[in-house]
C-alpha cells in the first residue's frame, strides 16, 4: 500500500527519483499513465493488470467508455527505475501533467500519483476547504469513519 507525500524534483532529462518506500512495492517494472486532475498515475504491474481487466469489461459500444479507455491506455508507459532510483518520465506525460522541476509524489493506496508542485498545492488547498463535506459524503459509502 502506498501512503505519504514526498517533495522531489525532475532533472533536465525528465528523470524523477521515486521514493525508496515506493520502489520496494513497485518492483522492477511498473506502469505510468495519464491520471485525473492533471497528475500521473503509477501502478505496480499487478494493480495495472486488475485495472486493465476492469476496463476491458466496459462496453465498447459506449462512446464515453471508448474515449476513457483510449485516453487512459494511450498514455501508458512501462517504466523501470535505474540504479539511483530514478524513473524517466516521457515528454508527453510531463507535458500532460505540467511537470517541470518541482514535483510532489503521493501514495494513494494502490497507486502513486505524481503532481506538479504548483498544481498539487492549489488542489490541496481547494480540497482542504471542503474536506469535512467530502468526509460526510464518504460516510454513506460505509468506510468506517
């Protein structure tokens, strides 16, 4: 399980040091793809396979399902960390998520998210304002709060 928030930078070649705790769970190869809210999603191979199976079950006759699957899979790249724990993030993924230099890497249960520091700070501030309202809505999902 991935948890925590880590501040990092991307070097001029587009490499990001993945937090050591995350590398242990990610394994040798993992998937990075376009996420929601202008961030990147990072999945261990096992989680990616589960997600892939769920997305295969979407009806291809549904326009929204096709659009989502195209967007999600077209951005997916299999990656590995180098000996220094860095991962190369492709230019198209960096462009999509507005990753320049300062980034935030967060653990979100079964996946990792990589955010532009500026976008994360704005998102976090907005979400913090409505955190209690969100919590009330989540109670209905029987999460045990």
